[in-house]
């Protein structure tokens, strides 16, 4: 399961002062007074080349599960850095009410997408492996897992629109 933390003001300011790419992305998010669409989120994330050392120095890993570090949120978005140790993954879930786009900052991300069968049990339909610099965009109703199948830490920059407030976790049967 996830460990959820909000970056302290000091850590957040240090990250933003050392990572102009995330600062510029955050400035763009703050400049719009609406829920951004997945296409524009993906486009803006694809232009990012964040300072990996600054990002890694601002976050950490959970012993069990994965760790979400919220940078900032308002009524329209939530910006978070999510970290997985090797072998860690999310449960099978959706983002009920929120779209999500993310950039792989470092490591290799494995996304498995699912459909629900007649008995209400999820079954895998696709597996996508993404490397540093690649983008993923998931609609609120998409059901998936994200995992670190590699041998080094995985760090991703996620933006949820609107902020992630609820989700469904699905049992594998």
C-alpha cells in the first residue's frame, strides 16, 4: 500500500529552487483556472527534463508498498513524486474522478492495464514498459498497476486532475 506524505515547505522550496523544470511546470499548472486535459498534461510533461539529483534528494522510499510525495495541489490538480523500490507495485486500481499523467524521472516503470470480467474480477490486457523520459496518461476509469520490475529505484512525477480523492482497488480473485 502507499505511504502518503506532503513535502515540507523547506524541502519543497529546495526542490523547486534546484529544479526549474518542475517550477515551470508548476507555474503552468497555477496559471490555468480549470482542469487541464490529458493531452495538454502529456505534452507539457514531455517537455520536462527535471534535475534528477534534486528530485531524488527531496524524496524517499517506503519499506512496504510505495511512497507518494505531494508537491502541491489545488482544486484543479495534485502534483506528486511517487517512488518504488525494486519489486514494489501499486494494487490494481483506478482513479475514480481523476485523470492522471506521469513522467518517468528515473528507473523503468511497468504498467499493466486490466479489464473486468463477468464475475467482476480484473484480468490483465496489456503490459507497457517505460523508461526515463517517457510519459503515461491514464483516464479516470482506466484500471492498472504500476510496478518497479527493475533493480534500481523508480521515481515518477505524477499529476492528477482534479486531485486524487478516491479510487477503487480491485481484487485479483
